């Protein structure tokens, strides 16, 4: 396991997130511009030049959790309906009407740490102007995104 972390660091896949452990970038995307990003983080300010600032959602996972995830094989062990339920329950504040409408649901597979992992990327409509994105792993874990500003080209 010790050689696993430096190898990922060389590939730019490990990012320190706290003093306790390092987390792995599990999924990146979608991107959002300032008007949408400000709804997620009111401390963000528009570019004084009038250009839209671009941000990307990044979802991180601990190496331990990644190692425990099942290999992708045929039918996903977690239904889309259950994934939507879990994703909706993770959104704060809770909507008064109960569940959140789903804008988009993708069942994705990716090679992570030498094995194929299936997961759902779910976009939920929070209100008329805002969406919430979640990654739901096949063990029922919900990953919440962090916003990162995309640097100028």
C-alpha cells in the first residue's frame, strides 16, 4: 500500500485534504461559471474584467474506501432509484417537498487503483436556479463535491 500512494502522487491523483489522511481524486466535472458557482459559494466574486470565472467539481475518496469498493461486473449492485434517494438525502438544507427532481443520472465506470469501479453521477435540481451534483458509489457512499477554480490558460 505504501508504494501505491507515491505512484498516484506522481500521476497527480493524490491531493492532501487534511492532516489526517490523503484523499484521491475520484471524479472531476462538471464545470460551472461564476453565476452558478456563486450560488454554491457566496464568497466567490465575479472577475472585475467581466470574464466568467470557471470552476470544476471535484469528488475525493479515501484510499481505504476505494480499496473496499466492489469491481464493476454486469448489473450494478445499487439501483438507480436507491442512488437517487441517497443523493437527495445528502443535500442540505432539506427541501420541504421531500425528494429532489433529477436533472441527469449517469452510470459510469472507470479504472481506479487497478480495478473497474461503477458509480452514479447524479445532478439534482435544488431550485429554479441551482443544481446539486453527487457521486454515489455502489456501496451507498455519497461523495459531495468541492469546487476548484480552473486557472486561466
